[in-house]
C-alpha cells in the first residue's frame, strides 16, 4: 500500500495532501473560515439585488451570476476540503474517482464562470461608457443578457472536462497514477491561456473606459475655460 507521501504526490488536486497533521488542521480551519465568509457575503449580495428593484440592472445580473459561481466553490467545494483535510491521507473517501471528479468539477465550474462573469461586467461597463446609448439598449436586452449568462455556464461545462489535471482515473483499491509531464503541461497551458486571455480582455475594456473618460474630462475643461472668459 502506498504511503502518504506517494499518494500526496500523485494527487491531482494538491490541496490538503499534507503529511503533517498540524498543517492539515490549519488548512482545514482556513477552508472552513473561507467557506463561511464567502458563502455569507455572496448570499448577501444576491439577496440585496433581488430585494431592491433599483439594483436589478444588467451589470448586477452579471455580478449575481458571479456570486452564484462563487457559491459552488465557497458553499460546496471548500466545506468538503475542510472535512477531507481532517481525514487520514489513505482514506477510501479520498480515493473514490467519482468523488474526486465531483470535487474537481465544482472547482473548475465555479472558477470558470466567475472569470467569465468578471469579463461580462467589464464589457458591460465598456459598452455603456464608450458606445451610444442606443447600442447599449439593443445589445443588453433582457433576452440577450440571459443568453450571455447561459453561455458562460455552457462554456464552463465544455471547458472543465478538458482539464485533465483536476482529476485522473483511479479506483478505490489503487491510487491514481502519477500524472505525465504532458498532461501537467497541457493543464498548465490551458489555465495560463484562460487567465491571460481574460486579463487581456479586461485591460482592453478598462483602458478604453479610461481613454473615454479622459477625453470627456478634457472637453469639459475646455468648455469651462471658454465659459469663464465669457462671464462679465
């Protein structure tokens, strides 16, 4: 039977696979605190948006979508990690391939939809500030907004199975095989491309907003200068 070190090295999620009991307890408590605080804060945001009609805007719809994605991590994934961190490394619960698949799916789904929601919020602000009001009204109709939110979840469901680093096949009797370098590099490349792509799009949106605001501020300054000279 493999020891804790070999099982830790072959674990695809590399989260609470520590030999030191003190480290495992500390990480479990950390996950518990993050789970409680994250769940309460996201539930509060969703409650406020649904309770006040003035907050029910298109931008807040994307924020609520991100909160729902965060709940899949804070309310569903983190509590499991907090509990599993207190179990021995060779526990049969940790070796179940179906259970590891569920945990990896929750984590990948939540992170992917959360990144997509941040991007949707940035693009929404970009269109609102830099484009004509008519363009914004046509693009962000209720039906279109719903399609964007549904597309973020559909895209996440398609991308999550492509991340072999989140799980590997295994059985209850044998630990999952050590990942190959190719699989690890493939997973790292996908994650890097996703994060870099989202960051590039976010920067494009916010830099466009900054340029538009600076241009508007200059026009206002020039207008005020001429008005001051026309005063008696």
